[in-house]
């Protein structure tokens, strides 16, 4: 299982993704999602009504973000 990381700045959202969301399950971390609700790291599919967007950087630091999604967001070709 991948460990969540606390980003120092708000991670970018590449053009083909909708944004950052986390499942409402206990202990879930934030993932990038596309318009179909699929994460680029292929860990899970997030339903719009069963997930939450971050309000600010503090949410991302508290709950953590998927390291694979962070690396994908930092790629220059995305």
C-alpha cells in the first residue's frame, strides 16, 4: 500500500484531469481524477457523490496525497 505524502504547495492540475478528490472512506488520500472519475495511478475510481475536493492546502497536508498522482501532476507533458 502506498503511503500518502503531505505536499508543501498545492499541486497543479494537468489539463486532462478534473482536479484533486479523496474518497469519503476513513484514511483515504487525495488523488487526481479525470472526468470519468478514474485516477491516473489506477488505484481506484472515485464517484462524485462519494468523494470530496480539498478546500485548501491544509486539507491536502492533513489527509495526504497519492505520491504517484503527485508525480503525474509534475510532468511537463501533461
